[in-house]
C-alpha cells in the first residue's frame, strides 16, 4: 500500500479481493506527476517503467511485491479495448504471482478477475 497521501487525484487503488495484489491505476498523468506515487508502490519502479511508457495508450507491470500498476493515457480513459487489454495483463500478472497458469480449469477465475478489474476502472 501507499505510505504517503496520493499526489495524483486520479490514482485509483483497486483491492484485488482474495488475491495478494493491489492494482494501482494511473489515469491521465505525466511521468513527473506519477514518480512519487510509483516510488510508494514499488521502490524499484524505474526497472519496470520508462518515461516513454506514459505516451502509450496503456501500459501494465507487476512489481516484485505483487503490486500491479496500470497506466492509462489521458486520451484513452474511456477506451474500452485499451482498458480490457491492460486489465488482461493485470490478471496475467496476478495469476502468475500466485502460480496459477491459464488452463481449462482456471479460466473462470481469470474471467471473473478480469471482469472485476474492468468494472472497477470503469466506475
């Protein structure tokens, strides 16, 4: 969890419910604006994210502690295909973190988690 008050009003924190990974969604920001919050989420964030990632429609990474960070460019805050794409990566990272590969028997938890994350971002 963040140790400091969030500096970006648009930083959304989604608890991953039964999974040990919170999801941090940065909606419309610059790299400079995000740095303090990224540091609070993952001290090693610079190993996973570059300033150029903030120019992409979306970008997702998992920190070593399991925290998931989703970056959404301000031009794509309501772009459902981009949001679904990034949320799928978040699901992959969470399930990988708990050592649950995608198989016929695990596809339902993947699908429910994907729906939950998309729903939370779209609120």
